[in-house]
C-alpha cells in the first residue's frame, strides 16, 4: 500500500539538529537519477539497498525509478525496507517513479524536499551522482559546520568517484577558506559493505560523547 502525502511547506518541522541515534533507523540516500557509465555504480546502489533492507532500516530518497535512485530503492524494498520517496511537485509528472514505494511525499519545491530529508533521516549516504547530489551533500556538510545538523554523512567513494570533491575540500582548507576540521566530518567508505557499519560506529560514538557532556566529533568546535 502506498501512502501519498502533500505538503505545502507550512507544516514542516524545523528541528534538524538532534543528536545521531546509536543505531540509525532511517537512511537518506543521495544519488543520481542516471546510471552513470560504470556498472559498479549500479552494483553499489543495489548492494546498499540490500543492506538497508536486511538491516531493517527505512530508506528515504529522491523518488525516481531510474538510475541509481531506482536501483537502491528497489533493492531496499525487496528486502523489506520501508521506502519513502520525496518528490517536488514539478517533477512528479515528469520522471518515472517506482510502482509502489510505501510512502510518496509530494512537496512544493526542491528546498522543501531537502528539508523533509534532513528532518526525517538519521544518517545520510552519498552514492555517485550529478549536480543535484553534490548540492544535497554539501548542504549537509554546511549545516554540520554551522552546528545546525549533527547526523552523519558517508561518501560512498565507489571506484574513487568522490575523490575529486574530497580533494577540492582539502584545497579549500589549504587556501584558508574552510577550517581544518572539515575533513574530519567527511566519512568515506570505499566499499558499499563498509557504509552501514561506519554509520553505526559513528552514531554510537557520538551518542556516547554526548552522554559524557562532550560535543560529538561531527560537531567539534
């Protein structure tokens, strides 16, 4: 059964700063609506979706049925994951969607889409993707830097896909435009199988630090 929810932007929660859960329950995946030119990208999306479903986690994603989006969502759903698609209204009639995600959230614009994702997710994963994927993940990093977000983000660095962006972050650091703690906020997994264990370890450590009245590593001052 698919539940369809329409939001106009006025009934959206604002609290995105809560601490990570010791065991993340909902994983938001940023990724491409295309497949890319390397089969390993689709394979990685499928493997991540399998793992999310088998771990009993929920998947939150951008709503498309094609490319890496479709691969991760189908795999997660096939293994029992609760799948939520968040789609801006102007795209809802323009791109194919999965036949039956468990929940479809139709929002007025791209900004609201991100706000819903940031609110509902316990953790984020960036698979390979294009400009939209880069925009989403860099906003998460920015919110962390501004201490408005404390949930972990993992770069799924499939075949070194994110290495140029990570090198750009290093260049910005060396040039004095970002602080030297940014790179410590970038969790990087070279294989899909490493992603969920990395998220669990980070979240458990962050919760433990908070319990001892110490700021989480992601939110270091």
